[in-house]
C-alpha cells in the first residue's frame, strides 16, 4: 500500500468496520476532511449491503431526501424500524450520504469478489470479475410508481424503471481481485483499520500493532 514508518499518516484503530463511517463523519464535521472523497477498501467483504435490507431502504423514498437529512437518519424517530448501519453495509450508506466519489475494493483473492447487490449497480449492469481489475459503477435509484425490477424482469421493464427513476450520482467501483495488482504510493489522507472481532481470531491482533507503526493515531 506504500505506507511508510517515516512518513506516518493520520489514522485510527476501530473495533467494527462501520465505525469507519462514523470516523469520516467526525472528520467532516471538524472540517478536517472534504467530501466526496475516494475510498480504498481492503477487505474480504465489500460491505456494500449484500445480505441485509439497507440497499432496499436506501433505494426508496430515502433518495428524495436532501443530503443533510440523509445524514441525520439516526436521529429520526422511525430509525428503530430501519436496519442500523452495520459492518456489512456501511459503505453503501456512505454512498447514499454522497460522501464517496469512488471505491477501490481490494478483495480477498480466495474469497467472493462480487458480494454487492446487483440492483445498486448503474443500469443494473455488471462487468464480471475474473483475475484482472474490473470497473463497475454504483448508482442508487428510485422510481416511486414502479417496483424495483427483479432478476428475471424484462429489459423493457428495467429500461422503463430507469427512465422514470430518481438517480443519485454514480460512484466508480474498481474491484482488484489479486494481490499483484494492488499498487499504491501511500499518498492517503487518512487510514482506518478495523479489528473486526466477529470475523478474525484474537491471534491476528498482532497486525494491529504493525499497522500502528505506520499511522499517527487521532
């Protein structure tokens, strides 16, 4: 990743992945970070909502709300009926908050690399992933008079849905499926590492100490 012990960057160690989103909110509120920004996501999971209900909620009337209201979602009285921002969908929430302009997903070479919801992709189109970097685009959308197309819906239905939909800005999603193609110069503004105790054994915590050698904790 190009990180350097002699040129440390500001960063934070968190417990769960979704705390990265809360850290970004903190930085933005303190005017230390401007959005939208680019995210490099190194993980075995995309954290873009697969397996949860957030993607469906975010592609309904939520999209009619201005950004300021979207980012106050946790203050709303009905928030207890909405799936909480969690480890598996926080990046999709960041997209819905219009915080993120692009995502580079450095995936586990031995794991799933397309663990995102196809309905959240631009025009419902996916470039398939093999062994080379692949570029897809996330674009949240909502048509108030039509149901979200199903996997088996006709191209005509999908086209009509898209023509009448509210569309958020597209967010580039570059998936890097192998370690060989992960090349960065280390010129990051901030770095966040999640301990992720639900997914990693305590024996892996030594990696946290190594990571600390490359960041200035804030």
